[in-house]
């Protein structure tokens, strides 16, 4: 299972922040640039999502409710259960980051790509990931305020408003601009993909620079990181099993089960990073560390699962079509269809 090259870029960005963190005026410039970059990222998300597909997807409400329940109910419950790992396996700051990870919305593009490879319900994956991201703009900060309390700054209307302005408003603007810019974005998908990934790198550099300046990295040892990886591996395994067999128990078909598994078991680095910088401030670098590790883990494991699912026998001997539009990258993942 090769490491995605984009993960190496993320790690290189963390290393750059450790050696040359942004300070003073440079930190202010980097913070403003990262805020603008994320707004552009969600503006492009809005342009890419077909309004007709979103409206058609509403008809499959049972699937979307299932994915939302996995993302914002089952995941947080498992995160709360992981409190028992403190202090044996996790430190308090790393546990808070793990709990925040469970509150983040699902991915969009990578869920679509894996669903397509596995010959699942691609339109359902498109809508499920999009609905999860939109719901997360409100639900993630509310859940963080409830479950993390003062560690996430407590509930503040200003924080929710800032996240809405940074994520939801650009997304809506993208939807409104789709009729004029949709064809342009489709033609230049690869080039604009660089903008997606560059935006995430900028946010990572800004968050980790602030963490280095504040000295938060002295709180983490290699043994603690190993414990975090073990906890995240168990979390991912449980969610992959629950989404697959739970969907079967709910009488979903094979294609829908695939969409539920990939959309319901994954977490978005693109959405989680800007939310963490707003909610955690100087502690954001520790808060997003579990999300970054889980991000790479989910990509590697889901790539293997998607390939295995693609070899499953198809009912009635008919091969499900694999839409070419599903291949692509989730902003900040670099996941490419192989």
C-alpha cells in the first residue's frame, strides 16, 4: 500500500513549519491567506456539485440519513468511549484531537472515487458527501462545544458565524455561479485540483507554525503517537464493519452499501482543518494531528477495500458503469483513481 505523494507533501509542510514557523507579521499574512484559500476551496466545491444531482439525491433519504447518523452520531459515541484510553494509551490533548476527529464531516471526492472503483452507487456518494459537508458546517462546531467544552473554546456564536462565512457562504456562491463557471471548472479540473491541495498545505503550515511558536509539540512523544495510531486503527476498523454490515441489516442493496461504507467511515481533512483553527486557536496543531493520521490511514485501507469490491460478482451478470466524472481528488487528499 504505497504512501500517497500528497501525504509526503503534508509531512514536508509540517517539517517546514517546525524549522521555519511563521511569526509576527508573517503569521498574520499566512493566517489571512489560509482563510482566503479555504474560501476559494469551498467556492470550487459549490461549482462542482450539480444542483440537479443534489435534488435527485434527496429522494434517497434513507441512505443519506444513515450516512449522517454514522458521521455525527456513531462516530462521536465511539470518540466518547475512547475516553477510557486516557492516560494509558492517550494523553488528554491527543484524546481531544481524536474526539474532534469523530465530529468532522465526511469526505466528498475521495468517497466518490472509491465508490466508483468498487462499482457502487456513485450519485448517492456524491450527495451523501456533499450533504455531510454542509451539515458539518453547523453540527461540528456545535458538537465540539458540547463535547469538548472549554478545550474548543466553548460555544461561541462568533465561532459558528466565522465557520459559516468561511465555508458555507463560498459554497452557496459557487452554486449560484455554476451556470457561468461550471464548464470552465470541468475543463480545468486538473489545474484547479492544484489549488485545492495548495489550499490545504497553506492551512497546515499556518496551524503547525502557530503550534511550534506556542511550544505545543513538546507535549507529544513517539510512544504517544504509536498509541494514537493504534486507537485510530481500531476506530476505522469498527466504522468500516458497522457501515457495511449495518447497511446490510437495514436491507440496502450492494451498490448502496458501498456508498454508505465509503461515505460513512471517512473524515474530511479539507473541512476539519479550517474548523480546528477557528475552534482551537494555538492548540489547533495538536487537534488536527489525529485527523491527519486518520486521513492517510483511511485512504490506504479504503483503496484496498475498493479494489476488492470491484472484483465482486455483479447480479444478473451486468457490470455497473463507472462514471469518469467520479475520478478525481478530494481536496487535500490527493487520492486518484487507479
